[in-house]
């Protein structure tokens, strides 16, 4: 279970964590199980797709039956290709077309080349997940290395911008499509020692809002998510201590399956919003009228 509200030392507790839905989750649950959805014919792109959250997202869409899956990363994805096939078959889905795209989100040339591969093979995208990200080094600003500090912005903010710029023409070819940016509760926190990370994630939330404003009328819905407090490779090597284990309690499958659920049907009213994947999503969907009707606005979750 997530740490109770107000747990001393929980620097990751953010606005709305316990307020938007009455139920919060740490792991996948039946309502968001990928087996419940049919993505046959759909084309999905995931950056940072070789490990951690990205790998879980790739496998989530394979379980949901996506026909075309493009995983982009700098690392080797040979094993991931086998896992994608095994996952699809285990869920009774046809073998998808899986393509590993080796790119660095900081490198415009490789991002544009990846988009060209997708254009030639499929001609469109239905879902783009901007997942690639880095945490950066802990430290006060005066003690930071400018190159290392700026690299966090290069990966976490300029990278999603480059991916969005290259992939939007493909998203516009679909009847309605999604771009989802993996942000963080850190976008809404002011904790010392991680200034580059929190600045980059706040910028990514605003970039998501601007993208939605610019492209929603053309059928592209853009929003950002907090994937939950997931202990992944981004945190570096080594075992977490007992206290941090009590904070980082969320499974990669929670956000992966949440993304399948959220993109399984056309929900343009989610555009521009920040969604915490620990929230109970069917409960959130049931509150749509209160959220989108300005005269009855009771729930604010774009913070």
C-alpha cells in the first residue's frame, strides 16, 4: 500500500494524491488489465522502451494486442523483442510487428530517422509515449556541474519536444490519437537537491498543455502522467533502505496498464491534464461531468 497521507519524511507526497479518487493503487488491477482491451491495428511508439517503465509499457500494449510496436532506446532490445512476442501470444494476441529503434532523444537526427522508419512501415501512429528520462545528480545548485544539470533538461524536456515534433505528423494521420508524456509528481514539489529534475518535469507538464492546445482540434489528445513512485534503474544502483522502500511502493505495471486503459477509447477531455496513475481510473472517468463542466467544477487535477 502507498504510505499514509502525511507520512513524516515522505518527500514524494504531492497535491491530489489522496483527494481526486477515494481509492489509490500500487499495482495493476482488473479494470485496467490489458486483456480487457483490443488494440488490433493500432501503432504505438515508446521512448525509453528498453527497461523499467518503458519496458513495462511496451509489454502492456503487446498484451492489449497492438499490431505495431516501436520501442526506442539507446540500449540493446534483442531480449525485449522475444518478450513482446511471448507476451502477445500468452494473452491470445497475434504476433505484433515489433521494431527496435536505436535513438537518443537528445539527438534530433536519430529521432527524425526513427519517425521516417515508422512512416515507411505504417504511415501513422495511434499512441506516442514520451517515457525516456533521467534523474540527475543530487546536490545544491551552487555545487552542481552545469553540463550535468543541463543534460537533465536535454533528456527530460528537449527530448520529448524533439519526439513530439517528429511524431506529430504521424499522429495526425490517425482518426484520433494520443501523446502521453511521462512526467512526475516532482513537477509539483519543491524539494531541494534535485533542481534540474523537478524543473524539467514541470516544464514537461506545461509542454503537454501547450501541445494539447495546439493539436487537440486536429484529433491529437496530449496529457502528462505521474507513473507512481516506482523503484527503477533511473534511481541508480544499490538497494533502497527500508524507509525509501516504504515510499517507492508502486509497480511498473500500474502505469503501463493505466496507459493502455486511458488510450483504449477516445477521451479528449483528458487533454492537457496531469494524471496520477495511482488514482482509480474508472472512478476518475465516472467524474467526467464534474471535471469538464465549468459550472460544476468540483475536481481540479491539472494543478
